[in-house]
């Protein structure tokens, strides 16, 4: 195993995300499928730590998993998702203003 790969338990500790949640994110393609060794254990790259931290931060800002998936998909295809994120925030502001009215 490469030193650059970590077990799911280590990933959970580093990010504060439950292993069940990590597996769910894989299921819905929010996280890429992890590498697996002969023992069938999941091994994650350090990029997954960054991605999970982004997901947590985006959720804390009120983004849904669907919206986060859209943002990450844009980034994964090489686009800068800034315009999309601004549009999501604008829509959120409009919705809040309507609720307050």
C-alpha cells in the first residue's frame, strides 16, 4: 500500500465524517470510488480529505448534497464553479426574501 493512501477510519477521524456517511457519499457519487486492495479494504487519497472538508463546509453554508454534487462535477470537469455557486446563493437570497415577505 502506498503511503499516500489512508483507511476509511483514518479518513473519518481527519474529517469528522462518519464512515457510514463516507460510504453513502460514494454510493451517490459525491466521492470517487476508493481504491481497494486484496483484503477489500477501502483506501483513500489525501484529495478525498480535501473533498470531504469542502462538502462539510458547503453543507454548513446551507448547500444541499445535490447542489454540492453539481459544484464538484463542474470542478471535476475542469470548470471553475464560481458562477454556478453565485447563482445558487442568489436563488437562496430570493427564497429567503420571499419567506420573510
